[in-house]
C-alpha cells in the first residue's frame, strides 16, 4: 500500500448551492424569541398564589408514625419527622416538599453530609434545579448536587436520597413541572400585564389629539402641545379648556383588542386553577355564576381536600413507604392524620340531624350519641323509644289493619 493511501475513504458528493442555502436559510433569517417568563413563581402572581395555597394546606395535615396501629410520639422516627434538622420543623418540611413538587414536579430529601447508613438523623430539602443524575446501565448510580452558594459540586449516592417525583413521559428519572403545558397561558398573562401597565402609565390621563385646520410649523405645533399639557395635562382635571378657532380636541380611547386582554386573563386564570386543582372560592375568587352562600363555599373547600390534597398526600405516603420504610425494613409506617381538618368535618346541624334519624330508626340510643360527643349518659338514655307513628309488622294491631285494608 502506498504511504498516503487511506482506508475506508468515503466518496464525497458534490452538493448544489440551492441545497446548501436551503439548509442555512432558517438560521440566517430566523428571529430567536426570548422567553418572556423565566421564573413563573417570581413573575406570575397566580402561579405564586396557587402554589402557596397548596403548600400551606398540605402542611396542615399531621404526619404520624404508627406501629401496630398505634401512633408513636416519642420514638426516633417520630422525632425525625417532627424536627428534620436543627433549622427545620415538620411544617417547613412538608411545605417545601409540596412547593418544589408543585413548581418543578419533584422534590429531594437528603440525609445530610454526616449520614453513614441505617435510619438517618437528619433530613434536608435540596433544590431540584441544582441536582443532576448520572445513569449507568439504566440505573441512577449517583447524584451530583451543585451548592448554590459556593458553586462546588457534591456527589450524593442514591441511598442518601428520597426522590419525590411526578410522572414524566419524557424522562423516567426525573419529575416534570405541572406548568410545562401552561407555557403559553403564563406567557400571555405576562404580556397582557405589561400591556396593561403601559396603559396605566401612559393612559392615566386620556391621551388625545389637537386637530386644527390651520397650517402650523413644527415649532408652533410644539408650543401648542406644551401649552395644552401644562394647562390641561396630568393632574389638571376638571379645568375648562379654551380652544382657538378651528381647533378640536379628540380623545383616544382603548381599542377593542386591548379590552380583550381582560377576558383572556380570566380564561387563563381558570385554566391555571384547574391545573392545580384549586376551586375558585378557595382562591378567594367570586365566580359570577356562583353564590357567596356558606354551603357553596364549604362544598368547594371540601372538594379541594377530597379531590386535590388527599390524593396528593396519599401519593407522598406511598413514596415514603417504598423509599423509606421498606428500604430500611421498618415495622413502622407513616400516614397523614386528617381528623383535625375542619373542612372534612361534618357540620353540627348535619350531625344532629343524622343522630336524630339514627335514634328514631333504632340504630342508636340517646346515650350512644352522648358518648360520641363526650357527654355524660342520661338515666333514661339506654332505652329506645319507638315513635308513635311506627307499628311493629308482626303485632296484632298491624295484622288487623292489614286485613281491614284488604277488605
């Protein structure tokens, strides 16, 4: 073989200028738009409101450690979840977990730099935006966390992490933000808000045109505009304007397209509330089609817990069951106690009506109801008094009435 011979040399084909130009024309003339919204929680008011509503309500539910059906209060595990570390309480733990879940679709618990093995002594919340996963042979072998203050990377093993993640169809190893499908709605709201801000700044006093049939030089037009603005401009309301001969003032009003922004923002608001599962009354929004009655408000708050918060809490319970209790082969389990949530409690009127109906039906005695309410028994409360309009089916009186009706 020759000194300069090449192996597997591919034959190059000549390409036309039109083919090359068609490939690069998009790059040459395309306009790369900058994203209007880079941080929804910071820039969009209703995103912040929705996440705050979710986080503070999730943290209201008490997370309890149970063993053999009994709640533990002084065990090592119960203290860990009550005081995860020296600077965090139980409320902060679940509030931050829900916040990252609602914003980025995932949350990370880290057992701390002093963790060795077994049950951890501390729990810290990590920023999901600063953590990267390393996959080998289809499994995560390590996490690389970049400290937000120092910028130094830190290697964290999978055994030191509890990963809360929502289902992600594009990446099986990470969660996905619930806002991923609301990018256009959020961006539209921000653009509309900027437009409204411009209208408020420039249109606080209605802008207008001074029309005249006279021929004015540029200098005369500037003098006329300054004179009008000084006498009847900003802060000069309710003053009588004197117009010269042939001069007419024409105010400029908002266009219909500008007024449509308000309808669009309302539509986007309800889309955002539906995505996070928050009824309007829970967000203190009065729907024109609904009333402000206590029944409607109570039903929406109850629905918020039943169809949004409780499924979310059950999801958290199952994640901890798999990644914590079963990982360490613990006999204990954890669950949220919802017994003290007022929205899930039956009203006093409804409970009284139900108790009366069950007493009349013979399902309970008066003392049974008193014991459930934590009250003292009555001497006559153990007997069931049959209502006057009720007759036993097998009694002689009942049979005689039945025979008379047949006749």
